[in-house]
C-alpha cells in the first residue's frame, strides 16, 4: 500500500503523519509539500501582470518541513520518500495521487469552521471531493 501525506510545517500535518505511521505501519509513505507560486503584482517583476512566477524553494525551508517528517518516520520504523511540487495545493495533491500509484491520502485539517471555512476554503475538503482514492482527514 502507498500512502500520500501532504505536509507543511503545521501541527495538523504532523498529526496526519503520526496517524498514518501508527495506523498503516507497513505502507510505503510519500510526504508531499506543495509550494504555491507567487503572482506578479507590479511592473517591476520579470513577468506581465497576473502571470505566476515560481517560488524559490530554499533548502533550509524544505528541511524545516521534511526534517521532522523524516525523524517521525524513523521513530516509527517507516520508509518515507519526499516530493515537492509547485502549484495549487489541492489540485497538486489530487494530480499527484492520480499520476502515481497512491492507494490512500492522509491529510491534516486545520479545523476551520463557519465563515473562515467559507471564505478561505479548505484544501482537505477539496482533496476529499476530487481525489481518486480514499482520503482520511485527521483533526
């Protein structure tokens, strides 16, 4: 079984990893971090208005995200590979699951409710609606 766990440096992402390692210990795990591109907002940029520019993914920032994930995998005796994609988080997670041999997605929820959920949307909710495989949302 191949389990995809989208991560950032948040507590819900760490809880999703912990849940995945504890509940499916014999699986192959992939931690996916999605970096959102920035949008050129003024004329001083190298791109015209509204064109997405890739965000530089510096090694320190990625290590701050993946380092704790690797340590947690080691504590549980689990194998973990890491991937980085640029794009919309929900769309990139679903596309990765579609394009690779993923059997399940375990994703953390930030637990937004009410107006903030409506205004901001929820990556986890969009993944649940669009994913080609079962999704477990950890709160």
